[in-house]
C-alpha cells in the first residue's frame, strides 16, 4: 500500500471533518476565482469601449465625467458646446486634422419597466464610419441604420431590444431628462437593432440628431454668447438636410443652426500626428472646451480605482483561504492523538519517521487539492449563474468559461499552503513514541 493511498484512507476515516475543511477551502478558492475573472472581464470592457476614435471633445469640467457620460452612458453630461464650434471640425479650421467627427446630443432617457436607457442624438456616421473594439464594424441583427433625411428614426442596442421588447417597425417615446421622470416626447420609429457588440452601446438608443433637436426643450430660444471664440459660420452646414420627413412621410423643416448645440464629439484623425496636433490646439486654445483621450482616462480609472479594489478583494479572499488552511492544520492535528496507535503500528512494521511524516503532509495536500479543484469549478459556476443578472443591470456579459492567467497560480499556491499547514501535525507524527503508543500509555 503506497503513501498516497494511506493518506486518502486517513482522510476518509474522518468524513465530516474532511468534508467541512475541504468545503471551507472550496469557498475561499471560489471567491478568489470570481474576483480574478470578473476583474479581467471588467478591465476588458472598460478598455474596448473607447475604441474607434482618437479623442472626445466636450465642455470644460471633469475629464472622467466627460468619458463616463459619452462612452459609458453614465454620469451627467458636461455643459454643451456650440454648434458653430462643432462645425470647426467638419468644414472649418480643424477639418484638415479630422477624418470622422460624430456629434452626441444627450439629455433624454427611455424607460422600460425598471430599466432606464440613455437616448443619444447623433448621425448615421456613428455606425457607418466608426468601429468598435478597434477594428470591428457595427452590424445590425435586424433592420438598418437610420437615415439623415428621416428625422424620427432610431437604432437600439441589443440589450435594450431584449429587455425593452423593442422590435423593428415599432415606436418608442423618449422621456425628457436623465432621471426618466420628465414628460414624454414625440415618438421615434425603430429601424434597426444592433448586433451584440459587448460594449455599453448595447444598452443605449441612438436616434437621428435632427429629430432630437425638434423635441420639446431641446432647441435654444436664442443663441447664447459663446466663450470659445467661435465666429458663426455664414454658410449652411452641408450635413443638414434642407428638408426632412417624419414617420408619416410629411416634410419637416430642420432646426436652424442658431438654435443648436451638441454635448460632445467623437473625433477620429487620419494619423497620430494629426491627433496630437489637434488635441494640443484644442486644449491650449483657451476656449470653454477640452479634448480628452478616453484611453488615458480609462487607464487612470483602472490604476486608481479598479486595481486597488481588486487588491482589497483578493486580500479578503486570500484570508478566507488562509483560514481554510488553518482548518486543515487543526483538523489533522486534533486527530493525531487518535492516530498514535496506528502510527506506532506502522513504525513497528518498518515504516520510517520520514514516511509517517510524508503521509500526514500528503493528507493535507489532498484536502487542499480537492477543495481547490472544487472551488475552481464552483467559482466558474457562480460566474455563469450571475451572468444573466449582471448583464441585465450593467450590460456586461460574464462568460462562465472565461479564464484568467492568474488562475494558474492558485493550485500551486494551495499546495504550498497545505504543506505549511501540515508541518506541525507531521512533526507531531514524527515524534510519536512507539512504545508508549503501543502500550496505551501517554
């Protein structure tokens, strides 16, 4: 009979103690796995969303707030910028540095039951020209992109369509304000449903900016004074249709430029040099605007907030595993007095002190390994179970089979921890007095 078999039998002789000790180890490992995998998925989500353009232009204020409101559809948007300033990027002095400029107009919400989704007024170029995740083009699972001349058309993200029950051909009424408690606007028609992208755009609605301007409370009554040194353009914006249509085919006049403003701009430049040049010009112009590279803000967010939170959670879960290791030590150590006679018999039959010590260490390692493997499986199962609820609330999809490279360290670390936990019981077994144990004296 080999040492591993003996260790296994010793463990099975104490089913309740072994089960409880292994369960505590499994729960600790499951918590570690959940923290590692969810952190990796969260990092990937944050890093892939601000892709497809070089920087965001918005009003002055917090850089983080600008990125959160524009890219992740969170937080309140900053004060809007004038339409004349937007035209600098399309057919003005900044146009030579730009390749694609996509405006965002924020301020409305779509409410579906307990869920609220941002409504973004924009242009068709968002889906025709920009790419998400760096190099992937937007696709539609149903329908098509909205058209510039059809003022009251919109496209919905995959999660919005699923949770809100919106289908191509149906209409919806945005609610004024971000709280979802304002008056309902006139209806927009759903003409397309985005294929899942794995980004926060899956939980947003995008409507034609021309129709967005015509909603109650969205037009400026008079052009306010600007602080960005912008001279109003004397030529009409070629991007605005001279006439548009509502969903009944009736002609609709677009809102005059003097009554327009935009919340932010997604700017893509032809080259890295153009991007750096324009970014510097905007930020040093002294105007009431700023250019922010979202990747830099996301990196700061990950380093200063997400990273430290992960460290704290890993420390807490590591403490759970440590307590489980102490449980292994206590469980085996408390059983040593019961095993004294068996150890003495083994010694009398020729087993060396080192062999007895190795058997005790192997038992500790077996408990840690079985608990660790069970915990690894349990951790991924927990991620799979939580995935539908997390996706429904945040739009982040958790893959049960997602694997983080740091998981490879868990099992070897458990083995080392088990060996350390088994040292004291093994030393006790090593010092067992054969004569006293066989005679029954203490």
